[in-house]
C-alpha cells in the first residue's frame, strides 16, 4: 500500500508500536529526561529515498537494539499523522520543519527482553524502558505529541491488551 507524500513543512518520520506476547506496548524514557512526559515509543526520520518499512526497522534497531528477526509486522497505518514542534524547537531543530509527519507500524516482539539493548547505537535515545498498556501511552508523552499518540492508540487498539 503506497502512501501519498507527507505534508510540506513536515519531516517524514516513522513511529513504532512494539507489542510483547501479552500485548503490552514498549515505551522508553528519553535519555536525560525525568518527570512527567519523558516517555515515548521508538520513532525516527526517513532518509531521502528510504522505504518506510526499511526506515522503521532501522530506527527500531538503532533505538532499542531489537533486530528485525525478533519482530513480526502486524499492521501499518495508511496516512500521515502529524504533530507540530513547539515554537522554541522550530528555530534550532530539524531544518526548520514545522513538525513531523509519521507513518506508524505495529509489530509483535518475538524475542526475549534481553534482546533489547538501549546502548547499541552511538546516539542513545532511551535510558530506561518498560511494557505498558497501549491506552496509557498518550498520557506519558510530551503534550505536543499527544494527539498523534491518541490517534495511533485508537487505530491499533484491537491489537492491544485490555
């Protein structure tokens, strides 16, 4: 299923929803952040010319250490979900994009927890992680991403634990 191009002024990005066998979702604490809203799922930019699935699997490995052999792709949404950066982030981050446009993948983790390695890449994104109910994710992320997480949670709710 092909996607239309992302909206202009939005950086093309992938979001990853990784479920364990109990159908809870992987969520990581952003490195160096504490307090409210310091959690998110893996996500990252799509390189120029890169296929969205290739970008998703690359980002998954870079951010969590989970290799593609340890996941099964369950579903992908068929539209871009967008969020705007706060004004303070626009001037110094990501080439002055207004925000990010994300394609989301739901995956099932087939490995063991010890296959998760947060230190496997030069740019460490997370310093802690846990399995969490999908319905709780929107309240754990920074407010400017919340609407995307609400849409994503609704879209993939049928795959999640109650």
